[in-house]
C-alpha cells in the first residue's frame, strides 16, 4: 500500500525528466535509505518491501508494502518466487508509484527473495508506463553461499530482459575496497554507499544544467546501443591535483576491475562533477587520460557540472558499456561544447580542449603522441598488448598517476 | 668420463648464460661450469638483433668452456616469450580387448591421441604433458594400467609457441656451430628447479620474473594445470623508471637494483637518492617515493596478470603450496610482501634445489630456469638410455615426482 503517494510527482527533478528511485527488498531499501539520508535535495525515493517491519524502519518519503496477502507482512524468506508473486499481486501500487516518472532507477541487492523476485516485475511495470528503466543491482559476496549466487544470476538474467539497462556492482569486488578489519556491517554499508554514489551522480548528470551538458537523450542513446549491460566506476579527488587523483582512483577502483573494463568498453559516459574552481584544463586532463586508456574508437559521452558548494573537490563517474552496437554518428555530445563552455574562457582554451573531449577518431591524435613518447626502449618491438592496454607504456602513465616532481 | 655431461643455455633478455652440469651419484646436479654475458639483441625474450645475439651466445659459451674445461658441442636450450601459451586437449580411445582391462598399449594409444592436437600452422608444440586419465566416468585417475573400463581418456597439457620465433632462437645457437639437443619452456624449467614434491602435491604457482618475460607454471592436484608467459619483465621496470624520472636507462637500472621496491615503503617516503652528474646532466636527486610508486605499480600489475589467469582457469583456490617466485626480479625488495598481498597466498622466493657446485648458481632465483633445464636435460637423457620407448615413464618421473 502507498503510505504517502502525494510525494510521487514532486521532487527536485528538472530539465523535463522526472526520476524515481525505487529500493527493492531488504538490501535495496537499506541502500536507498542511506542515499536519502545523505541528500538535501534529490529525486523521489521510494522503498518497496514485503517485510512490513523492515519497511517501517526505512526512513524514506515513500514506502510501499507488497505481498501482504502472501507473506502476511513478513519477508519473502529468501525465495525469489515469493518476491515475484508479491510484486505481481501489488502491481497497481507499483504502477502508481512510477506513473509520473521519465526515469525509474531500481536499486536491488540480488540474491534474496524480494529484491531478486520483484525487481524484474518492477522493471517491466516501469517500462510499460513509458519510463526508461535503469537498474543498479548488487550481486552477493562469495561467502553468502552458492544458493544466493544462483538466485542472483537468475534474477540478473530476468532483469536484463526487462530493464533498459542493468548496472551490476559485484559485492565481491568491493572486498578489495575494504580493509581486512572491516566489520560485516561496514562491508555492506560500503556497498550501499557505492550504490548511492552511482545513483546520485546519475541524477545530477541528468537534472542539473551542466557547463557541458549531458542529457536524457544521450543516456537513452547509450542505453539503447549498449546491449543493456553496463559497469559503473567512481573516483574522487581533492586538493590541487584533484583531477589526477580522481582519475587514478577511478582506474584503481575494483568496480571497473582496475581499469580493465574501461579499456574494453565500447562506449563510455563520463560525468565530471566539480566546484567553481573546475577548469577546462582539468577537464582536458581527465579526458586525455581516459582516452589514453580506452579502446581506440570508443563512443564517448561526457558532461561536466559545477556545484557551487564544492571547493577544490572533484568527482568522476563513469558508465561503461561493454559493447556498442550503434553505427554511424552520434548526436554528437561534444558538438555543443565550445558554445556552452564557461563564459570568459579564452578561445584558444576552447580549441585546445576540443580534441580530447570529442569521441572516436577525433581523440586518436593525442593518444598516438602519448604512446610513442612513453614507450622508450620498446619503441621498435612488437607491443605487449593485454586486455586492450599496451603494457610497454609505464603502468603509472596508464593509471594516470602523477609523480611528485611533476606536480 | 661415463657420467653424462649436460650444457644448458639460456638466451635471456638481460643475460645470456650457459651452465655445465653433471649428475652426481646421490642424484644431485653438480654445476661444474658457468659462462655469462650481458645480453644484447634480445627484447622480451625474443631475438631482435640476430648478429648481436650470436655474439653474446658465442661469448657465454666460450666462458663456460673455459670455466668448465670442456668443449661444448651441443646444448639444451631454454626458451621463453609472450607468444608461449598452453591448452588442455582430451583424447579418448575405446578399450578393445575382451577383458576390458587397460593395458600399457592402451595408455600409449590414448596419449598419442591426446597429443594430436590441431594448432594453427604457425604454432609449434613445445611440450605435451599428461595431466590425468579418465576411465569411463571416473575422473582424475593417475595410473589406469590394470583397471577395467570401456573407454580411456587422457588430458594433455599442450604448451606451444610461435614456430618462427622458436626457430630464430635455435638458429642463433646453430650459427655458432653448436647443436641444440632439446628445447624447453623457461617457466617449466624454473618450476622443476624450485618446487619440492610437497609443493606440487599441495598445488603451487611458480612465477619466473625475468628480464623480458614473466613465465608461470601452475601445479594443481599434482599435475601441471596451466602454463604461459607474458612479454613483461624487469626491462619494463627499468624503462618505466627511465621514462618517469627522465634519466638514462643505465641509471634507471642502477636505481632499480639499489633502491627499487615492490611496495611503497612508508619509512623511505621522504628520502631522496642523489643521481651523479653525468655527461652534461646536472646532479639531481629523485624522491624514493616516486621510484617506489613506479616500481610498485609495475610489479603489482605484472603479478595481477598471472592472478587473472589463475582466476580465469579457476585455479587460485587449488594452491595450498602458495606462490614461488624465481627470476632476477625476485631479488626486488618487498616482492614477497607484494605477492602475498596480490594473491592472498603464502609466498617465497625459490632457489634452485638439489644442486651443488658454484655458489652463485645454487643461491640465486635468477638461475632457476637454467638449473631446471640442466636437470630436465639430464633426466631425459638418463631416461632415454633406460627406457627408450616408454614416454609415460619420463613424464611420470619428471613431472609428477
């Protein structure tokens, strides 16, 4: 049942796209609650669960209980079939929840009952309502057992058939992020934080007018051609070298398999979030480092937004599509860039930053220079290629790590 | 002298070396001669400058001849290179005799079948190593002779490389009028030299961190499960340092050897190393933290290449014996710490085992491959004498025990 349906249509969504974030099941609800707690503004956040007790503990504006007649307000007991039935049973409430939305972001921790079973149903309903449906799904830690892993795999398959795009965050990869002494609660908390960052940056990208705009159409374009499988990566930097720090954090992140996914991706959507001190040089630096790692000819979408409150802080969010099926030219995300660039930027700065920002062939020139200049004694040998990277180029260069004397 | 003499030769990226060994009564390998020459004309384990490579081989063999007081006519050659890789091929034969009892000839037959793998024409098989037999549905049989069944299968690990590259190395040796008796993959040789029977039993990975290549061989469940090579090595570390700190290669090499570390050492973070003023370059100092960052990132990446292979082949959890490092880069400070961190397994630097003679050879991990080659050569020579026909015997002896 909807507890406060009046909240659905409102929310800080601008630029003509309304976003609703739906947390499904125990894990999904925890994640959205954590997200919501950290935001002062943002899209509509809703929690959907079979377990009434867990649901009432979830501090988000909209709460929907499903499957009352099936589970009597208890959880789905780890059975995805129960979760599925529950969602089908309360299809009307779910439909109402997303009826006004242009974008529905489903957040679910796969492997359990409600999240795994209900997420594909939720995605189908959202799409039937005409909304673009994105799903952030975590897959279980290895230690959670084989059954959960199998459930998650089945859930993921079903979800990929229903949602426009599925972004998976394997919890197992997060293990690399946390220290060995990290408690269990913290480990799961970390997963939630990661989900939160991903959803938040997506919302920001689409709803805030950026200095370099990236909009709903770009995202739709990426989603339509990506075959529905995306990975998500995140890097943050502060201080004077914030651009390099953010890039190196992104590259090191286990979320993108330490840059491997980045180098294999067919298409990339890059969102740069900075403070008023974000410079075009920063943007250029980031994009040239990314294009150096990425596959030649990668489809690149990029956007940059400025947050007045962020002094000397920069976040970098990347959606990487494993494959790219589109052909021909894109709606040229970079074409509008020089016109939309920050006022007062010198004309030469515009032309200077045009090349690395543009996609595909236009980015090849600086990449080539970069390669031969850094191969040193391996200049004339057959390159050692591995997973799209030329291993002859120093690792620190490929990871975009600055040495102290260069700063 | 009736004991067989063996000469192993390795045309490495950093050093060309030859060792002379003889078999002792107690089964140990006695090293009686060594010749080494800094390598020129080799990159990533492959010949790029034929004439220079020939000159180095000639010099190394000459030194070994002097040192060991013998004349070298033939060598056992260690080969490596990023082109070397492996696959598992399964062959099956029906058991034809009326009693359905597996005989030696069935075993020979199935191994022949499993060995017959079709590779692209530009590839050459280096080794075929039997992993397991399968009798009907029973998997993982070590010795099927005498068992009953209707079908016998064998899994054969095929290690292969690019024909032309392998030919080029052999051609270099032939150019100095020396015969190549046998070739073997460097990773396999290193494993042979450093692993104990217990290591093989428990499951181990040997990583030979060489100058131009990183070779690996995985033992799991008492058989060789995988092998391969990456064209990345110590040369890359040196190059990274030279590019990163903008110093000459020779200076980078010295820095790597004296101050390089596989982990960034917190204690040394703020320290600096002075670089001597050299022909036109002013004296300057480099930060140890910069140096460590460069070396750490490269070593970590290199080890992760092997880890990715292990993960893909689902072998990481079968390695109770852990990681054994060999090769020149195994000398790098903190390398054991880094490998333990990367693999999450116990790790050690492997020294050649069961060898006597020259102390440098028996102590250094960089000699693992060549000592392994000498042992491999000796064993196969002895074996050939004893039972010329039974290939099974050789394989069992060399790769299992």
